[in-house]
C-alpha cells in the first residue's frame, strides 16, 4: 500500500518501501530513524524564497493560458510502434516555461548545490566534518541564475547558468589555488569556517550574443559543456578547459532543456514548441520528435544510457525512449509508461518535473494541480527495467510548512543503502530524504 502523508505531517525518509513521517522536522527523530545506518543526518538548509525566481507565478500563468495543440499522433496510440517523427513544424507553444535545474548533487561526493536566490548559489558539503555552514557563491558576473550542474571528473567544480553565460566555480584549499582565466574579474565565495575551503570563480563562458543561459549539461567525461538559451533554437558545445564554444543549430523553437546521456553518446534537447531532438554526438546528427501531450517538462537517462524517461505538460503518462540498436544509431521507440495512481488519486493535469536516480531504481515526480489534499506532494516510484520500464508507487513526500510546493529536486546516489533526494520547497527549506530500501545492506 503506497505511503500517504496527512496534512500537518512531514516526510523524513524511506525505509523499505515505506515513507516515514513525523509531526515536524527534528534532528533527533532523523538520527533515530536513519542516522545510525548512514552515519549522517541531513538537516534542512534554509534559504530566502523571496529572491528565488517566481516559479509559482510562471506555473499559475501556464495554467490559465490556452495551449496551442499540434496534430501529431500521441505515443499511447501505438504501444510498440516507433514514436511519431516530425514531418513539418508544429505550432509554437507560447505557454512553455523555462525548465530550471535548481538542485545538483556532486556525482562522486556528498556535496549538494542549489539556487538560493536570483543571483546566488548555496553549497553544503556533508563530507566536511568541521564546516557545518553552507557556502554562498555570488559574483557580479552571476545574475539571473537558471540552472546549475557539477562538472564530472574535475574535483569540486560547479557550472552555473546565468545572464550572458556560464560561471565556472572551483574549490580552493590552503596551498592549492585553481588558475583563473586571464582577464576575468576575481570573485570569491564565502569561506567554510571549519575547513577553510574557498570557492573561486575561475572562468565565465560568455554566450555568443550575451543571451540568458537557461539550460546546461556536462558530458560524462567533464570535457564538454552544452549550454542553451530559452530565447534561441541553437545550443553551444564548450570545450571547458579551452574556454571555446561551437554553436549547433536545429529546429524552430527555443531550447528549454539539455540532457547528456551517461555514456556521452547522445544529447537530448527539448524545445518550447513541444518538440525534442535526439542528437548523437559522434557526427552531430539528430532526429526530431513531437507529441500532443504538451511540451517536455522533464527528462532523465537510465544508468547505461540505453533509455530515457520524459514527462509532458498535459499528460500523466510518461514516455520511455528505447534505442533499437547501439550508438551512433538514432533508431528509437518511445513507449508509454502509465501512472494510473497520478490521474486517479490526485486529479493531476500533467507532470511538472521528474528526477531519476543514478541506479535507475527510484523515480520522483511532481505534478500539476490535483485535489487539495494531494497538491504540492512529490510521488516516489520504484522502477523495474525488464527491459521495459515498470513503475510501482512507493508513496508521496510532503514538505515542511503550510501547503509547500517543490521548486526543484535532484538525486544523489552516494550511499549503497539507497539514493538521496534533495528538494527545495516553497517554504524556504532545502530538505534531503534518504531512500533506504536495499535490504541486504540494512542492519
């Protein structure tokens, strides 16, 4: 039976497919439930919601505006057939909002970063036993932040999408100072008082026309960074070490999201007009797709890069993108992944955001509207791949505060006992929920 938190309760964690709740957020309660298993307690991190970009206003505006629908075949009409490829441009979906990636976990370390204001980022290093405070990253170059992501295989390096380009921050230790790009105005984040770690702005990748960068994605090897503006149909592939970029253009709509596959063979680019492009990164050729389920609101790859899950603004059914052959082939099928509980129980009108943990075992999603008791919750699913995706609802997460709503969320797969899900809530707290379900490692 899926776990459901009552109004007034807050979720603490998952223990073996049951989401545990309490009357309020309490360090001692969290320590009692999971602290002994993981050796750490994830206390909520406060931030000022007044300076966070107005997601709620954007969402409310999207709800009240009519959506122009294209006439493409919905993928549910053909369960095992190839998804409808585009033969002609679709109508522009003027209501599509910027899809912000507001939380990011370091791929190899227990460090989380999230957008805490229109111009600042907070970093919390849980591996720093002495420094209990968060570090704040601010700079004159870092304005109107829309997305952020850790750069793989490059130590503690964070990429932040903002007005005019991408800020690249790196951790500095005593006796080890990272080199700063020549001509860049030095910027330093706050110092962790315990460890003395200092964050330095080492580079600023300027967008070709000074555009607002709203989407970024790092290649798995950390060498390249893809960036795009919500006002342009092109994206840029940066060689981060060299600081040089190459522009790639395809399609008519502006780009809302970029997602590099875990193997680096593919790059998924979603557009505000409801289409999305699947690029193979060997020859940089692509295939366009579309659906009448609305525009893509979320996308995530499985650990092997052989499939991806997509969510749509006007559908409670996910799409599962499967490749028919190995890279660099673009031959793929998009199959429906039904979520009957979302439609039947919540009354939702579509999926807002999704996150898939790196092991492929847990999927989290938020949804639009719904009955009052279900609003603002995050649904957590157990995922089986055999090889088609089979979801099973574990339950719902309720955040702290009066009618909180999730602004952004992301997974970390640091622990062998299960992933961690961090959520920035509209109530002004970033909460981390351990999902402990691998029974063979539990005491």
